[in-house]
């Protein structure tokens, strides 16, 4: 999630916090020898690094993201989401004389997002039309704020696995998705598009759109 601010601002924030901690240490334990300033500076950097790890890389971080005043700058995407998909597989089935999907059964996928300051992981599992037919894990993630709309945009790449694939399917494939975060604070929706190389050798690779709402 640090990508919303960039490494330069993160480094500036780190230096500012370390400087404040160093001043507090000097105020509490005055130093007389100039060499002691180096020990104070080293201790301040260590404390700042520890605080960043505790706050940014634990469950404290998503809790902070839900707080008023913070959630408008760092979207609270951590948690479980329910996604409804629209796929182009019906067109693929028609073009290749494959059994068409049941249009009355929506494609539903559960998303679990683990968001930390320096790492975000997205795991998915299919619910409908076949429960646990597919699962996927993210392998790359980025988030950026669009300079034109001011909205946060997520791009991520995933590996998908099929436990017991049908005749027209494969046991694994790759894909990517682009999601726009709509709404503010805790009232968020993630809307986007996806595309895969699923069985591309036969021309069956899929794409579509989806909407995620929090469970």
C-alpha cells in the first residue's frame, strides 16, 4: 500500500519520525559526549524501524486504515469480498461448439485480501457454478492513485489452479486484473476487468468484468 505515497515520501516520513524520537531520547537522557549522539541516532532509527514493522506489517495496519481521517487516504481493502463475474465464455462456447454455460447461474468468487503497508496478497476461490472448482493466488500487486479521477486503481497478476478440470479446461493458468476502488471509507466497491491465458492454445482464453462487495 506504500505505493500510494511512493518511496521518497515513505523515506521522508521515516526520517521525520526517527528525528522526533532522537530528540525525545536526548531530552530524557541528555548527552555530553558528541560520540553519544551516534548511539542515540542509531537507537532512534532502530525504534522507528521496529514501529514501522509492528504498525505496517501486522493486523494493526488494516485496523488503522478503517479509522476516520485515514481511510480516505489509504483504502481499507483488507478482508473478505464476494465477487460477481461476467465472462465471455458463452461466446467462446458458441464459437467452438462447446456446451454453453447456464446463464441462470451467476459466477460467484470469494476474495480474501490481506493488505499490509509493504505487501498485499489476494486469494480467491470459486463458489458458483461449482464450489471450490478454482482457486488463485496473487503473484504481483500494485496500487496507484489516478491523477485524473483521484480514484485508487489496483493492478494484480495471479496464478490459478483447477483441482479436477473438465475436458475443455486446464489444470492451471495465469491471469491479470484491473480494479477501480469506488466509494469512500468503509463503503467500498471494487469494479474492474480481468483477462487470462486459460487454455489459450485452443483459443479458449477468457476475459470479462466483475464487481466486488464486502462480505
